[in-house]
C-alpha cells in the first residue's frame, strides 16, 4: 500500500537503479550487522511516543529549549534502561532523539564527563564522577572567552592560588575575559570545568582546568560571585543555551583543580605535568567526528535536493512536451551530483581517520606516537576542507530547490545553520589550514635537506628528483588518463607537490627579505592555505579511490567508481588554473575533462535517487517536506503551512490593531 | 568613546571620507537629504529594531504592519510625497523591515499594465490605503517558468466576467508577499481562456478579503505559508481560488484586451506583461543586495580591527585580525565588489530609465536587450553578493554566528534574492540565449546592440603584460576579461553548432551546453562590470584622493576575479603561467595597500549604528561591552525558564539517582 502512495516519479526512479541501495548502506554503516543495529535503535526512538512533539519550526526559542531538555533527560534515562553503552550506539540514539540537532546536555556528556575521566585524580573522580553520571551535577566545559577563541594562550581568566586558605580565587578581569559560548552554560549547568591561567607563588603557569560550581544545588540560582546567563539568539542552535560566565573573586578549594597531570601542592608549589601529547589524540578524535558530520549533513541536504528534483517539474526541454523533472536539466545535475560525490568521499575520509585514530591509539598506550603528528596535521586540514565544502554544498542544495528550499519546511535551512559553526569551532578553518601548511613546509624542508619523509606527504620526496630532470614535469602531462581514478590521484599529487613547493619557495623568498619569521609566514599565508587545500584534496581523492578496491559487489563498485571519477574530474574542472599552470594537464585535456564531467552526469542520473536512498535517512530524521521518501511534496507543504503560527486565527489581530484604524483615518 | 584600535584606523585615511560618501550618494545634497530622512525615522521609537532579534514571527509581522501604518503618518507629518525624492531613502532607513512592499508592486503593475481608466480607478484607492494590494504570480508547482502557470481565468461572455480557478494543488498560489494576512486585493496571473482557447498568462485584479471585517471572500482560501529563513516580518501567502468571478474590467488591459464579445486584442508584445518583473529585478538591487553587502563589509571590517587574535610578532600584543593576510584576502575583495556593483547599478539604472520611457511610447525595440541585461546582472550580482556576505559572516568567527552580530540576518535576507524575481540559473541561460543570438548575428554582419558589439571584435593574441605592475593597467585586465567572455561565448556557440550539425536535436544540444552557457553569461556580466568600474574611475576627478583609492579597488576587483578563475584565463594561453604569478603578486600587494584604508572605506558607506543593528559593527567599536549588555536583554535571561521547574529540577533531584 505504501508503494501505491509513492509519487510515481520517485517510484520510476527507484525501479531504474542499477544496484541495490541496501548493499551500499551496509558499506556506509560498516557492515550489514551495523545497519541492522542502527535501524533497531532508530525504531526504539521513533516509535517512542515520549519523543514526539510539534514541528520545532513553529516553536519559539524558549519552547525549543524546553523540548530539548525534556527529551535529553528522557534520553539519558532510556539509554541506561536499554543498556546502550557503545559510544557509536549512544551517538545514534542521541541523533535520532534530537534529529541531528545539538542539545543542552551535549557538553555534559561529551566534554564534562570525559574530561573528568581523563584529567581528574582518583579522589576527584570519587567526588564528582558519580554525581555527574547521575546528573545531580550537570557540567559544561568553559574555554572560549568573549575576546579569545582559537588562540588558547590568549585566554585571560585567572585562577590565583591562596595558600592561606588553600583555595583558588577565580576572576574574569576584563570584559573580553568573560567566558562566552559554552553550550549548556546559559541555563542548564550547575558546574563548569573552567580553563584559566594559573597563578601560584606570583608566577603564571599557563592554562589549567578547574571544576567550578556555578549554581546553587536545589534552587539553581547563580552562586554569589558568579554572573551567568544565555548569550541570546543565534543563527541556529536554538535548542542550546550557549552561555556567558563572569567570576568575581570566586573561591574554590585546591582540590577542584584537575590534577591528574599538573599539580599545585598545599604550599603553592607547582608540579609540572609530564609531556602531554595525549591532548593531540582528543583533538584528532573530535576532528574526525567533524569530517563525519560534514559527510552526514551534506548527505541529508543531497537527499532532500535530489528527491525534490525528481518530483519537481519545470519549463520545457522539448517543445510541446510536458514539463520535465528538473533533475533532467544539465545545470541541475551539475549543481547536485558533484555534491553527492563529495558526500560519499567525505564518508570514506571520516571513516579512514576514525580507523587510523583507533589504530594509533593502540600505539599511544604503548608509547609509539610517531604517526600522531602527521595525523594531527592532516586532520586539521581535512576538518577545514570538508567543513568548508559541506557548508557551501548545503547552501547549493538549498538554492537548487529554488523558492521552496528557502522555506523552513524544506529542512535545509536547519541543516545549514546547525552545521555552519563547525567552520569555526574546534579550530577556525583558516587557522587549521595553516597548521597543516606548517607540517607540509616542515616536510618540504626535510626533503630539501636530503631527508626522506613518509606517509601522505611522501610525494614530496619526488620533488628533488624532478628538479634534476626538468623535462619530466612536461612529460607527465600526457600520461594522465582521465578515465582512470588512479591516474587522477597522480594528477592531484602533482598539483599538491607543485603548490607546496611554490608556497615553500615564496616563504623562503620572504624570509630572505625580512627579519621576522612571523611576518614572512603571514605574507605567504594565502599561498600556504592553497597548498594545504591541494594536499587535502589529493588525500581525499586518494582515499576515495582506495575505497573502490574494497567493494566486492560489482554493481555497487561501478556506481561508486562513477562517483569517484566525478569527484576527481569536477575538482579539476573547478581548479583548472592549478593544473594548467603547472603543465599537469594541457588545454586539450582540460576540455576533455570538462566534457567527461558532463558525460558522467548523464551516467549517474539514473542512479541519483537510489544513491541518496542509500544514505538511509528516516523521514523523521530528515525533517523535510521536500525530501520525503514518498515524494508527496505539495499536499504536505499545504498541510504544514496551515499549522503556521500566523494562521492560528483567520483574521490576524494586526488587522484590528493597525490596519482598520489606518483605513478609517485616511 | 571610540575604541582606540578603531580610532587609529581613521587617522590615516588617504582620502576624504565625507567626499566619498557624497560621491556614492550622487552629490552632497543627496547625502544631506538621506541623512535627514534616516534621522527622522531613527529618532522615532516606532521604527526601532533593537528587539528584532528577540521577536517571534507573529511579533515581527505585527511590528511590520505597525511600522507601515505609522510610516503613512510620518510621511504626512514630514511632508514627504509618495514618489518624492525622499522615498528612495525611506526604505533604506527602515531597513526593509516593513509591510506593504508588495502593495507598491501592485500599484506599479497597474501603472504600467493598466489602461488610463484602470489607473484612474485603482491607483487613488491604493494610495489612500482603501485597499491593500499584493502581486500573485508564483505557484506551488511553478516558479520562474511563467508559461507553466496553471491558474485559469475563463471568460464568461454571458455575465461579462472572468471565472478564476485553482484546478489542482500544484496550481495553488504560493509565496506572494503581504498576501498571507494583510492584502485585500491582489493581482493574480492566470492563463486566459476565451471560448476554450488559451491565450497565455494575463494579470487580473482579484479581491480576496472583505473591506469590512477582513474575512476571506467567498471562494478564497488564503493564509501564511509558514516560517522561512528570513522575512519573518512578511506574510508570504498561499491562495486557492474556487470559481471566483471578477468583472471583465479587472483584467489589466493597456496592452491586451478582451472585448465584450470575447474578441482578444493585443497591442505590442506578450512579453510586456513581464516587463514589471524585468524592472523589479533591477530595482531590488540597491536596497536588497548592495546595501546588505555594504553593511556586512562594515561590520566585518570594523570588527576585524577590534578583534585581536594570536601574535604576529613574539613579545608584541596579539595582532588585529585584519593584519592577517588570510583575513584581508577574505574581506577586501568583498569590499571592492560592493563598490563595483554600486557603480554597475548606476549604469543599469540609466539604461532602464531610458528603456522605460521608450516603452511608455510603445517602442519595444530595446526589450530583448533590457531583458537580457536585467536577467544576467540580477543573477551575477545577487550570487556574488550573497556569497560575499557569507564570507563576511564566516570571517567573524564565533561572534558572527550570534544574531546580535547582524550578519546572519543580512545573509538569510540577501540569499532570497538569488531565487525571487527569477531563479539565477534560468536567468543566466536567458542572457546566454541573447548573447549567442548576438554572436551569430555578428558573424553574418547584422547589427547588434552597442553593449555587445565587442563580440564582433574577436582578436587573437596574448596578454601583453611583462611584469606585475602591468597588471595594474585597466587596459590590460579589461582586455583579458573581454577575451575570456568572447572565447567562452564563441566556443559555446561553436559547440552548439557542432552538436546540431551532428544530428542532435536543437533543444537537446542546448541542454547539453547549459553549464558552459551559464558560465559564458557570467563572464559577459563580469567583463561589463570591470569595464564600467575602470571607465568610471577614469572619469573621476583626482582631487581628495578619491580617484586613487577607487583605482586600487578597481584593480583589486579585477585581479581578484582573475586570481579566482585562473583556469579560464590560462586556458588558451591568453595569460601565461608566468603572467598568472604576476597577477597573484599584484593582487596580494594590493591587499596591503587597501588594508590601510579599509575602515575609512566602510565608514564612507555612512550607516548609522541603528541601521547596522550589530554588536560587532558599531561606529565606536565597543564590541564586547555591547555584546554583553545586549545579550543580557535576551528574553531567555529575563525570565526563569519554565524548563527548570518542569524538567531540570526533577532531573537534578531524584529521577536519575534511582538508576
């Protein structure tokens, strides 16, 4: 019966697919068993009446916060009731409950509890962990200040040790030092882990973490010396009470400094931590999560835009014939299919980083950190690359849905406003690109001085060889085969090598002219960002290509190969300048690349709907009238609009208050 | 007091800010008038926007109606005539946050498309607000492609009426502004049928709400379409018509008429019905597109000299983020674009004023060119400015994400301009169709409009630049843009011909070339914009340092375009690899030069703090203090959230400890 209700256009699309979407879903989930378990958890949430509510688009911010808190508390209880403990399963559960949106307990569950586990002493864990686990203590993680973000050393909050009372005195000395943005701080939390500059025995010992009670248990009123509140409305994150925190001579016991690593002894003596590369590990983990998030959000947007484009008819392609599906227009395919390919690419990249992280974390406990610096440097750039691309891609998907994409009912505005801060948080993207660049330049310098480098940057080893044979560079151009992903990986590699080399040389030229290293770096930073982008682009094409050989089902492999080729070729056609200038490709090859991109659009067209079906988003999770699985868009837009707050009464009160008096007067 | 980091930026301006402002306004007397209008509006508390970011959709709508009504009073008080010289500044002063904008379009359409009799009947009623009008074109299933509209208007000869119907759900009118709640009348575009024959889309005046109690008229179903990314203040609506009858005289009939016996008479082109849309497309550009970009630049650039982050030199204070090359590279090209588009708008306005006068005397010759210009430039400018505003938004890091920065609202508002008044890709392809036609005409030696005669002057050859300074010559880069535009148009035309000659049907060939065609249309508009910028700078007087700084901005705009689209300039070797390195070097050098004047250049836009409505962009640069104080006024801080008593308290006290 459900199939009968399906929009005939979508039904036709699904029947014409050349592969089974479930098989691709299994690959994305990491196996059929994982898919089964994911859907089981999804059903637990979606069939649970406790998690139902009115469409959030019609609620005020306060109401949305209230709904989120309601669901979060139920969520924590139910997770324990169901005995779900695997981190990935918890993540699924949470994202089904909150439909991909942030929630007020995010920082408590994602930062406060884990920080206690990793940085608290056993005594501290006894005091704080169980109450926090049972939510008698709800905590947040207060790092960013009003005037300071990515550059942590610039934080101004102080924690001064007073040996007389064995307490730390916390202060926000300036307006710019007010803690600003931490999630859950505004209204929800009663504790915060505060990052502050530690002063003891008259010396600044740098940033340390302190557990600070901020609200009275029982009344939830702010404690004396604490000013705390919500930072007001934002682009998105309506469910989240991002907050501010100002402290005036607020005292906490010595034992509230997290002292697993660094310590302050009762007399004020500071004990240095052992070298702490472990924080690298946490950052790598969070960044791998953002790459995955970029993939998921872009996938959702593509699902909506592609299904809608199969349902929407507009204009005429052939005179006299009915209006065609807009997905049949080349321009529409050109907007959407490269994004679809990117969504798949980013899925595989996210999975790769996560796997590598887990592999290396095994090594970390045994003390082998040799791979960590490269992974850390690489993930910085990949986080920036994928979040920028997804950010722009979500917007393109929305634009591709025309006017209706602009309505909240399309769901895409919500995806965008929820995702876009990831370009800023966990390291501002440009700063991230420059971190990767620093590693690339360092590797280049090593190669120049005769050392060999390993890993993803090993292509830099070839640069010195090319210099001996200058004709090699030109000769390479004819060897690129534009139908062969492996050959395209080589082209991307050559581009990365060229841009890293150019940036490194420009940096050297600046250094020769100036005294200041920082100045030279700054004057080369546009080049350096380009080099990083080229490097990340190469890594993504390489990982996507490598993934193809792991796929056993021929039909699935064929369709993913088309996507991989499209991803690589479209990337070239968008950056032809780099490939032409370095003579990696000729004018004629660029023309072929452009042509082949268009041919691939036609090849992918019949599988487009099946390719988004494979992402397997439940309608509830997708939250879009345009992207509904059954494609019954227009009827449901009308139903949705009728619920708009402006339609609550047939004649709006403004008529009586303003319109009628005006008409009477004029 | 002004933040010293901002104050110091103003001391070193290389030009007179006041003179630049006057130039942007088109003369000092315009500046005076604009400031007087802005002052009058802003000192009136009814127009305050201070709480806008805290308000619900219902509150925003009510405020917009209240302001629109109050504005009528204000105008009488101030002695501002409806179409007086002040009117163009009023909209800027209220920042568009006001109802009844479609009422203006309703009136404008009647003036253009209505007979003298119709104008005489409806315009006074509308002027007196005895009715509130709207403009109803788009349907649920149909947007830019007007011929596809499904609403019908069938002529009933016996009663001399048109019967209007919404035959199915996809034909429901959807999106028209002011229609969801406010309008009493609307101009409905519907397929005209006489004796069973369809005559295409025509406009009909339809009453939808009672003038007594505002209830819906019989046969009308109408309401608000629900929340959107922005325009919370506007009641975009839906409308379903069930056998709604309007008298024969309600079809606008200056150019097309149905006579009592059902005879259909047309004067002039069918296209004329869309001429309103063509002019609206251009008229939205200053207020809805360029001003938002100027505001975004003002906010982002001022904030970037107040915000300090990391150290450029060890031991020094943290650096202003505008001193980072990467930040300059994000913001300064957007600033240059704001100036470039301000100037191209002046050019387009002149072109359209001339066209409008011609059409009034029923000379339709210029219509195709005007249509092509309005389409292509609307698409290019809205797309460029939208992404520019987004760049400004993201360049402000975390604080940009707060609504109190003003940037999210500017962004969500400007991006609607990419869709309304014609979807951009469709519009670019319309321009491309015109360009291909003109290109083919030049081959056969037929005359073409002067704006595209350059297509005939196809020159081979290479870019003559020898060093990076050569790329600061407008002739050098304008040539390069022209070369690329001609190459993209001619190669696409050739490709189309090839496909057709190889037996591909014309419409298929067209669809297969659309990606290239859209690119070619953009290249054309980009070229005209660069050329116009360079020519305008040339004509400027050299006094007061204005020409010099404008020349820098023109260079930056042009070189940024080459740098970001290097491939198309390198493609046939017009610019060589070595020359591209010169472009990059010159481009990056310019960032440093313009950096020094960045704050004066945004000061010259002359926005008041109230009109920016931004904690980050205020003139005094007291960013953090303002952000802190404003946030405390958020409703979420004024009252205790019910969530605590209802959910948090049980959570904190007992429920979970059982587990």
